[in-house]
């Protein structure tokens, strides 16, 4: 239940000459969790905190300040907007979408941001040199998602990259989407005691978001899966006692442990060996790359990275969920 505005809040609003109960969040000019990490994480954390506090505020997001937004970050942004609606029961409307920078407007329109938040903006044209599979969202790891993505992918007009009909048909079968989604549901949204973990009580709906972007000029496909659960490192900390809870073990260590575990807790169809399956595309092409942002950890995996093929860091601000991005090279075809 939301709190009522008290006299102290009214007095503060009067002194500062601001509208009572109004909060405006302004993202950085370059909103990108992969490259402008700290400023982008700060914005997402502020947005999450504004929702979790459930204060009697009128929250507004000034997206017009953004000059450029990345594909993966646009999926994360959509997820947060929908999270607000699921909690509050009403949509969070972006401010003045007609005034957005062209790249931002085109990206958000192409991934289906406005449709997902029930705020269509058909006047904004889509970029012609790239193709998007609009955001798909759900609450279960549905194997039919593979068929849906295959159908949408096959319908795209492909000109500048060489991928055989057979490879097009089997592409999504080779990519661990179902494994990624199933992991997000089973591990990101566990049943936890609200007394022990009160921070996870606000949002318990098991939901994921998936989208794909095809770049004909570069011959690449990017697929992003987002969940807003407890994060991979927190799941490892709670449920895997093999890693002692010492000060030497941080989020990036827990994330790499999950990726090296090579274990599966299920024997279901379309399921594999956990994160080892999620990282499998890196073995298919030297330019394939997997990025995982979860909690305080950011990690990248590729054949081009020396050693075990992965590197990562701990950020000072956590991402309140998990984002997995597969960057797949389509030319030459996957083997």
C-alpha cells in the first residue's frame, strides 16, 4: 500500500518549488549498459528504487535527454517500464516521445518499446539497414518461442550476407534461447522468504523479455534476453554452498563459477548444461561474443579473449536483474 503524503513532504515541495509528489529521472546522453556502464547503471538503479519505494509520486522519465541508446539497453528499459505497470497497475508513460533524438526514436520503435508499454508511436520510421524481431515477453520457458523466432527471422529481407536456407532454418535451434529463458525463470525468481529477503517481495512475477536484431551490413545477429530477478550471483550465493560466503568471493567470481559449473539440474527437452550451453555459440565462430550483466558483475566471453575465453569486472552499482546478449556472426555461415 502506498504511503500518504505527509506535512514534511508538502513543506519540502513548497520550499523547493517543485510539484508535490513529482519525480523526474533523466538518463545519461548515451544510455548503454555495455559501454557507458556506470552512468547507465546509476539510471537503472534510480528507476528501480523509485518503483520499489512505492512513494506517492508521479514518476516521469525524460528520455528526450538521450542522444543514443544501445539495442540491449532498449530491451532492459522496456522491461523496467513494464515492471512499473505490473506493480502499479497503470502504465509509465515516457515524456514527449515526439521530441526524441532520431536514433533513440527509431531504436525504441523498432524493438517494439512503445507497443510493449501500450503507447504506440507509428509516426517514427524504422531504420532500413537493420531488422528487428520485436520484443517477445512471457512467464514460462516456452519451446514454441524457437519456432516464433525462426518464422520471424525467415521473413526478414536478407540481401548482404550469405546464410544458406538450411542454416537459416536451424539457426535458433543452435542458439540456447530456451536454456537462457528457463535459467532466468528457475534461478532468477526463486521462492524466498520475504522476511529474510524483503527486497525481493515487490516484484515476484516470473517474466522474461527477448528480442533480436539483424545487421545486414555487418552480417551479424544479436539476441538479448532480460529478466528482473535476483541475479545470477545472488542465486549462486543463496543456493550453492560450494562457494563459501567470504569477502574474497564477489559477484564476478560467482558469475564465472556459474559459467564453469557445466551442470544441469533438469533433464527436460530443449534444456542443456546450464551456462555452458548459453556460452556455446562462442565455439561456433571466433567473432561470436556473449555479454552477461547481472548484479554487480559484467562479463564477456569470446574466443578472442586470452585464457579461458572470458573476462569480467565488478561494478560499483548493480544491475537489478540479468541481461544476456548473444552477438552472432552470420557470414560465413554457422557450421
